[in-house]
């Protein structure tokens, strides 16, 4: 029989800590109340659960975490078994036997042991945080409290499948443009590394005075051949600097605010977060989770520091007696953040820094005359300054733009007034899911012509730069 540790208060308000043996948590609470105590906390005593469950089965070694699609399938199957009226422990053992070795199977084995020792399903799942999120555990807990576990499991399965479907759509839409960019980059690198040097040797043999575009092309070719590691090192340094700054709370806030204001991609990120958070909140509310707990869980699933701050302000406002819509409208404007400005300036400096690196390596004798390389260095400096200034101005113009549309605020307001908040949140989530899908498809279609234009300009620049000296040579020979 499991042993429970409990904390309680007696009639005088004095705190009591003790242990009690009972067949289940409900029976333990009933016994404690009969003793005249008010229970404040109760849990299975550590070590007692393992002793009651007997020897643990050997867990197979598993790398990584449980895949979302596997958790979706498990949730759907569990909801079907519960709807058929099977006991929860038997349902879990059936699914455990049918699950392939991995994190999910190990978690199910642990959950079965915990339930055999007297724990509830939500308590057992809470001990596997790498597989079952806090959102998942709290919805299961609400289903147990309301006696509608099969219904909650169906809603949870629908929620997970919807989120996974949207993720698959976004990933699928981005595969093609990423593949095209990689292949195009490799082709251009091969041209610069193997074809341009042949023309360079020919021009040196004829001792032709090269025009500026040809000097730039040869400098870029030599840069790729001899200093190719800088093409990887400079972006890596930018990435590493960003990563280090994001380790701090204000750095993460600044970066997340910067991401939300990026042209095209920022709107996609923003709508994706809104779709996810509104669906999460709607699912939790419809499952009977208290509003403050639901908002806390939703804040954790946002994945963006700015939205986390908004939900924190909403929680504080609700504790003071406000509704959700008012603080949502009030705090959805990001405002100015110095580190967000820094990230914009950093982005603006990148093209100029790459040009300067080409000029510096060429100036050390890789190719070209010193005057041309000095001119290239000036161009790089101007590009760096202008790029940083333009990006800073863009940020200053966009920093007052709200991240939560008036549509969302109005829908939440109507939902609170009519008592249909969960329904309204579902409608908002469906709307933004559709917008994310349309934007992703549109972005994919937009990238294709942009890539064609880019390749046309790049190849055109290479051809013109190589043929200008040839035309001059032919005219001199004639």
C-alpha cells in the first residue's frame, strides 16, 4: 500500500506534517479530513512508490527526446482507448507494448510504475517533463478533476495535430528555396574558384590594364580561393555574438523584438506565435484549467520574450481585477529597446564588413592595385555606415507597431463578455493558422523569381567583368 506525505492545518491553524498509508490519494485525503485536518499538500512518499511497484523493468537506452508526431499518435490512441472504457493503466500498458524503443516508451514504463504505486496520471506524467510538457500535464489534470479525461485527450490530440500540421507545412514550403539557394551558392563558388583564375592568368600574360569591375571580380575570386574560411568565420562571429547576448534577459528581449520587426519574416513569426498562443489558451480554458494557470502555461509556450512580457502583464492585471482584453491592448506595443536597435545596426553592417574583408585581403597582395583596393575599402566603409543607418531608421519607424492586432483584442473582448472566450480564441487561432499557411506559400513563390533575378545579376556581372578586358584586348590588336 502506498505511503503518502502530507502537509495540513488543524483547527487552530497550526501546520501539521506527517505520513499516512492509503490505497489512493483520494482515500488518503478522506482519512486526513476525518482526523480534523485541512490538507494543503499531499504526494506519494519518495521511495514508497518504487517499493510498491516492485522491481523496475530495464529501460532501453534512448538518445534525444520524443518526437511530437509520436506524442500526437499516442494521445489520439489513448483517447480512443479511454473512450472505449478501458482502465487507464491497462490502456497505458497496451500503448507501451506497441511503442518502439525510445524516450516515449521509457516514459510510459515509468508512468505505469507510478500509477501502480498509487499516483494519478497527471502526477506520473509530470515526472517526465522531457516528454510531456506542462501544458500536457495540466490538461490531463483538469480532465481528471472534471471526470472527462477522454474528452480532454481528444482536445489535446486535436491541438497537437493542428500544431504539428502547421509546422510540417512551414518546413515543407521552405525546403525548395533553401535547396535552390545552396545549389546556386555552390555553382557561383565553383565559377569563382576555378573559372575566374583561368581568365586572371590570361590577363596577366597580356599585361592588360583591368577595369574596376574586373579587378573587383578577381579580388573576390582570390578571396574565395585563399580566404574562404573568412566567409564562414565572419557570419559565425555574428552568430556567436548574437548567441552570447541572448544568454542575458535583456539580450533575449532585444533579439526577439528585432525578429518580430523583420520584413516579411517578422510578420510570419508574429502570426505563428499568435496562432500557437491563442490555440493553447483556448484549449486550456475549454478544458477547465483556471485562467491564471492557463495564462502561465500559455506564456511558457510563447517562445518569444516580448509575448512572455505581455502575458505577464495580463496576469498581473487579472489579479488586480481587470479583464484580458484591456492589458492585451495596452501592452502590445513593443516600444524602444537599445539591444533591439543594436541587432538592427549589426544586420546593417554585415554587407559592408564583407566588402571591407575583401578589400583588406586584396590589399595584402592577393590581387589588384592598391588604389583600386583603397577605393573598395572606402566603398565598404560607406556601405557599412549607410546600412547601419538605414536599419536603425527602419527600426525607429517600426518600434511603435503593435504585435497583437486589434482583431485579436476585439475577439477576446467579445469572448469575455459572452462567456465564449475559448470559442473566440479558437477562431483567432484558425484565422492566423490560415494566414501563416498563405504567407508561407506566397513567400515561397516570391523567393523563386528573386533567386532567378539574383542569379541573373551575379552571372551577368561575372560575364561583363570577364569580357570587358577581352573587348579592350581585341580592339588594341585590331
